């Protein structure tokens, strides 16, 4: 099996060497758990360590702020952008109120994302975040739209991370209770001050660790301790 190494210290050995290539993986967690850091580090490592270009698609963030946040870890993002190894794309969903209009807009934006991927021959993709879809779609359409969205992403030839904001609960893995069913894997991040942790909820197509592990955000980014486990009772 071909695998995509995340390059995040401690993670790849928990998934038998890396995420199965071409997978869609949900990165879930509450506010402040490190989802955006994790996702951008995945792209940065891909470009710098493995020569794999990446595209970061934001549905709600400011492009300048995302680049600034990456540079705060001393990641030379501008150099990678200049080399065509990294790009940030703002997906426009503003002012979409009618569900049919939203679906059409998503189709249009998927074509734009595909162009961004093809332009730099990207192998890694981040969608930040799927939670925004809930602001524009009726609950009855959310699951089918997310399924179609993720299914289309698979045709781009990338290994994709999709972030999701969750309630403060260790058993909640998505905002709407459907996202985890339309993806191949789920990585859950937790923050119970002062402790952070990570749990591999599922990862299709590969053996993976089934215990929560300590996670730290350092001045170099996220580091996971694969040799220590955390008791479930310690996660809130």
C-alpha cells in the first residue's frame, strides 16, 4: 500500500507508516485544539520533506492570517509559494442562502479547487473547514452534499485533510454527526487544559493505534508522543 507520510513527529508510526494515499481524513476538535496548525504542518512537511506540493483551501479564514500563522512557527511559506509547492485558496460561499444555489456554488468551487491542484500538481489538500457547510445547507441536504463533495475530492489525486469544529465532548467527532461517515479516517484532537491529546478514531485500509496520546504544540509545530497513552477519563 502507498502511504502519505504526515511528517508530524510521532504520528506516522501510529498509522503503520502514514495515511493511505488518496484518503479523505477528517481532523476534528474543539476551538484551540490545534486543527489549523496540524493541517498546515501536514502541507508544509509534505512540500519541504517529501517534495509533495499542497493546496490549503479555507472557507472562512483570511488568507493573509493563515500565512502569518505559519510563519510564526518559522515555516518559510513564502519560499514554498514562490517555488509552486504551496498555495492558499479562499473558497467563496458568502451570501449563499438558497440551498440549490449553494449546491451550484459548491460545484463551481470544486472546479476552482481542481484547477489549483492541477496548477501545482498538488499531492496534498486541506479543506478548512467542513463546519461552514452547515451554515448554508439544510440538514436534509448536508450529508448527501458532503458525500458528493468528498467523493469529488478523491478524483483530484490528493491525500486530503478536512477540518471540523466539534462540541466540547470526547465522543463528538464532527459538528453535525455526519462528517465522520463520509470520510476514510478521523483524527480527533482534544484540549483539556493544560493537557492536549490526539486519538485515531478510524483509518480505513490500515492498522492503526487505538489509544489517545499526548500532543504538544511547540515552537516548531505539533509533536505527538506515540509511546505514552492517556486515560480516557482524563479527556473532557
